[in-house]
């Protein structure tokens, strides 16, 4: 879940026009021919964006959530690459991508530290939160780190320089302001914060969170709103194609996109950045996907494809 949000979900909505809306985005954004910060237990209803994504194939949901699987070995490159002088060269050579795995598996052991208020430009919010989990106890923080490792391998295989905001190497956090600062200091070409939502049963699907136009205190997103929307739209369209998952039926008006002004990780960013909520951990059908190692590989591939599409223009 995003770091700054924990309120009740909207009622279930039917996906009446998903295929048409998504096909429009994939055609315009990805050329594929068909393209908060805090975590409580529930997501709140928010105003959706009017942008669209690519048409999803049908999904046959699993009947029950399997036990979490260990990360797979580094996947092969999506495009031919070669190693020169110990460095991989490829289509993303010269690009810097920061991956921000949401939350930290040990945040629950440091409640005082993560409860500390930090400045997000327009207001103050908690340093971080514990995130959500499936009903069987699979934590969001483990999911986000696993997908981030898979995503890193895919991007590095194409020659990108990849930085993680943390890699299981700290007792808690980092705080949301530091997560934004890591991307800024790296002068990243793109930043993606990986999450999973915690909403009501029946609420399904993914959504990508885009920064709103915010100007106040230390927050000024005016220079990254358009580029972040392009990045997020491409990720949404290609996430559909890679995973077969439909856009959220409870946030974003069936577009798979949502715009927010209350997330420190977006407000404080000076480089293109989005969040992706890969599914709802509290819905059994979505949980069956999120706890599957093979599906997590597809999720990483969809995000990687969206990032590559963004760089290719």
C-alpha cells in the first residue's frame, strides 16, 4: 500500500469499459498494437484519471493462494545485450532507474521510529508504515522486495544502472522523504515505487499512482507531472499485457491510473516517479497471484516493459 493512506475502500465497480479504455492507451503509449506512502489495511476511494491503458487478456483466477515462492534466478534480457569491460551494455545503457520497494519487513519491530513525522512539503506524515499482508500472512514488504529484485535483474540485463532505495539492509524504513531524496540525488531517469494494496474482498486489479500538480513548502511537482504520467501510462498498459491482470475495479475509474497529492514519495520527487499497486492482497483471487513466484516475474516484466517503452519514447 502507498505510505500515506489507510481508509475505507469504495464499493465494488464493474469493469464495463476496460478493454476499450486500455486498448486506447496501449496504442498511444506503448505501441503494442492493442500499452502512501502509508499502508494500513484498506485503500481509500480517490478521483481517477481520464487516461487509459491496454486491453487485458482474460484471467483465470486461482482458487487458493499458494505458499510464497523464493525469487527466481536473474531472468534473461528482453533485448540483446553484451558485457564490455565488466559492464553490461544494451538498449538501456546510460539510463538510471531507482526502484523503491514499499515498506520494510521489519518496520513492525520499530513502531516508534516509523511513527516519527516527516515533512512531505505540503504537510507532515509518518516516516513509514508496516504495509499490508494477505490473510495467510504474506507481507506486502516481502512481496515488494521480491518484485524489485526481479525488476532490477531485467533492467540490468538491458544495460540500465539500477539503484534500490533499500535492499533488506536496514532495520526499518527508509522514511518517505529519504526515499524521494534517493531518486533525486541519483538524478534518476525514472523511479518506480512497488506496492500491493490492502482493500476489501471483491476489490481487484492493479493501479498506477501518478503525482498531482503540487506546489507548497519543499514540494514542487510542476516539472515532473507530465513525464510521470507518460511513465505511469506506459507501465499500466504493458502491465496488463504481461500479467493478464485487469485494472483496479475500485480506484481509477477502470483506467488503471490514479492521481494523488498526499504522498510524500511523489510530492518531494524532482525526477519522474510513479507508484504501482500490483493487486489487492486482501482479495483471495488477487492474493493467489501475488503469492505466486511465476506471477511476480510477470509483474516485474510488465513494469520493466513500461519503463523501456518510456525511454524509447
